[in-house]
């Protein structure tokens, strides 16, 4: 199976958000904790809608939460 | 930052792995194990009886009903246990994706296996044309068991795919 090519900063952002738990993020995003675990470990690429919900939970722009591989951290390809 | 403390022993690692496993993933693995546990002996018995030319409707029906009730009993019991131990959450997009993948694969396996089975039955009946063995391949009891085997094979593939997809992430 093709490995997802999307990186994310979820783990760091959870820490910066007052050590938000995976369950809290899952509740905010409307998914299960196991899905958040899979997204965080880059084993599952979320849908666009879920990606936006996760970013909204952190109150961050999408590009700060997810990066397409080959892309710089500032979001420029 | 970590949701749990670093595991200190195998027992701790097992508990953490269990808590990171969703109800649906465990349900898939349990369904796979129960299906194999019930139907491997069942089809072994059917094949043995078929080869001995002793596959009779009366015996077959009793054994089949026993297999079905056993499967229901074990599945319901274990799923109740899992529901008590784990929180069952509504299906999210990953659950729906995995379910769609597993159903798609199961359908493909059922389709391909059906064609193979049909060809095998025709070849068998032609190969033994004129001989009593030919009728065995066309006997309704034999055909019913072939059909049942294909369905169980597809179900097994579905559960296995679900378990693997959950383990791999999607």
C-alpha cells in the first residue's frame, strides 16, 4: 500500500495546546481516538474535512498542521 | 505530551496496545477467529464425508445448524464482552473507509471464486461423464456446500482485511 505523503504537527500542537489528549482532540474533531492515533503516526491521511476540523481544534491554519511531503514548513512547495 | 506513561513491562505494553485498539478492530479479529474456529472443522467434516461418498442431507443439516448456532453463540458472547470492556464509538471516516475496502475485496474474492468453482464443477462432471462420480459434482448437497464455502471464504477475507487495515492505519 502506498504510504501517505502528508506530514503533520499534531503531536507538537497537542503539547503546545496545554497537553491536549488524543481523546480530547478526537472529540473536538468528531472521530475516534484510534483515528487520531493513526493520523498522528502518518499511517492514515485524513479527508479534507477532517483535516480542517483538526486544524480548527488547534485554532491554527491548515498548512501549519499538515504539510505535503516535499513542502517546506512555511507551506511553500 | 504522551497520553500514557512509557510501558514498563510486557503486561503494561499489552494493556496499552489493548487500549489503543478500537472496538471495531477487535470485533473484526474476533469475528475472523470465530469463523475459522467454527467452519474449518465443519468443512473438514464435509470434505471427508464427500470423499467417502457419505455426504447425506440429514447429517449435513444437523452439523450445519450446529455450526451456525455455535458461530452465533460465540460471536454474540464475545461482542458483548468487548462492548463491556471497550467503548463503542460511532463510525468515523476511517471506519467507513476500512469497511468499504474490506467489502470490495470480499466481493471480488466471491466473484472470482464463484467462477473458479463453476469451472471446476463443470470440468469434474465432464471428466467423469458417464460415471457415477459425475453426479456427485452436480448433486444439490455438494453444490450447496460449495456455495456456502464461497460465502464463508468471502466473509473471512472481509474480516481479515478489516483487521489488517486497522493495524496498518487504513
